[in-house]
């Protein structure tokens, strides 16, 4: 049996690729950002990509699928941002995700977001989201995980929300962390790329298809006071810092020595070694996020390449979760289980519509 999947807020498709690798079929994906959709279409040629804002797509126009996955926008929940949660339009889009789950009633769903969602200041919003998911008739669970524990050479903490239709008769059980000797570091990931990176063209434009290794180019430009407030270098035998969505905040390449602290919230590059302090390239960031080299990122401004990768779920991280879901779903059908798509759709209550689209 083919297990069709719908992806919401797909981004460049890191979560989608992890589920594809686990054996799921990505039938339909939704991504609104026009700087991202060319990458999604290039790498998922058999998937229908809908580039409308999810808030205007009726549930009836979304295909039926056994599973729905996605990572609703995270800026409103980030510990580094204003953190307004459901008080921000970007945070409220989580309600659209809930709406689609309610209307399509998949056998399972998964939502991924930043660790900031679990902070005390978001308790009321989180309680509301959990209550809404549980109303839908799912066994629901969530957990904060670090990608480093699942074969990704990066410290990256994210929370996963997973619901199983109660007919499965179980809750999702998160996979155990891999053993320490199998965890990856920067040398495992990007050592072979260390001598071939190219600086971006003028105004941080891409070299396009002229590079021998696609996307192996790095952002030029200075480093802000905020950037220089702490060390940004990890050694070859360590995992990377979290890959962020902004190129100017990309970690420094591990060939450079660690930065020197010269004052409170002030670090400098080691004198005489300044030429070693370059940002990781787009391809190096993609490797760290466990994208394969044949996955190509389409952009003109190099900042869009960093954005796509920094916002993505690491592929191996997603695959570890997806493998467990595949085991559970496949077992359900082998035991005679069935899945009947819903044919009833309900509009959001008026107050929720105002909240989402005001």
C-alpha cells in the first residue's frame, strides 16, 4: 500500500525528504515563499506544489493523505525573537495547521517547531494548541529533541508534536538516541569541502551553475557586534552550532581557531589568522543539515540559500522520526486496519478566522 503524505509549510523540503527516505510518498506540498518554491519543485518533481497562502486554501482542495506533516512558521516562538506566540500573525498560522488536520483527519500528523514553544511565557498558547489537537480524536504526544542525538553533526533542539488517530491504539514513542560513538562531528560532514569553497559574487549574488560543487559558496561582508559577542567557531571534532536562517549568522569554518574573549560580550579573531575566519558555505550548511549533495538549492541572492537551509528540518533527524511512524502505520494495516478519507469540511469559527487573518 502506498502511504501518501501532505506537507504544509514545506520550506525547502528537509522534513519531506526524511519522510520520503522512510518510504512515504509526498503527494502534495504547500509553500508560500516564492524564493523557496523553485527549490522544492526541482527536488520533488513528482509532487504537486501549491504556492498559495495556506490561509486561503480550502481544505477540500488539499488531497487526502494518510499523514500530514509540517513546520509552521517559528519566528513567533523563537527564544531570540519577540516571542509573541499566538499573539503574532505568524504564530497564529498554527491554527490553520490545526484546521487542516481537523478537516482532513489523517491517520497521523506531525508538527515541528523551535524549542522556544516550551518556554514559560508560551504556556497558555501551548496549552491551547495541545487542547485543540486532543479534541480532534488523536493520541497526542510531544518532546524536545536534539538533532545531534540522531546522526546530525549539529546541536539543534526542536520540539516535535505527533498525533496518532486513536484507531491505531497507541501513542507515538520517540526513537532512542543513537550511541555516542555513532554521533557525527564537523570532520565527518564537511572535511572534503574545506579547500574548494568560493566567496559569493558582488553583492552576495550566486555563482549559479558554474561551481563544481553546487551551492559551495559563502557570504561576504563584515560581522556585527552581536555576532562578535561570543565564539562562533566549533572545532573539527565537535558538532556545529545550530545552522540559522540568516547567512550573516552562519558559523565560522572550523579551520579557524576559536575566537578570543577580550571583554564582556566581546570576542575577536586571533591576530594573524584573520584570513581563516570565513562563514560556512551554503553547501557546508546543507551537509551539516544532512541534505545530500544532489539536492540543489535554487537562488539568486545567497542569503536565500542560507534561509532555506537554516529553516529546514535536518533530513536525518526527520528520517529517524519517520522510520518509527512508518513501522507503526505499516503494522496497523498489516493487522487489518483501514483508512477512510473524510469528506466533511468545517470553516474555522469566526473568532479564529479573525485571529488568523486580521
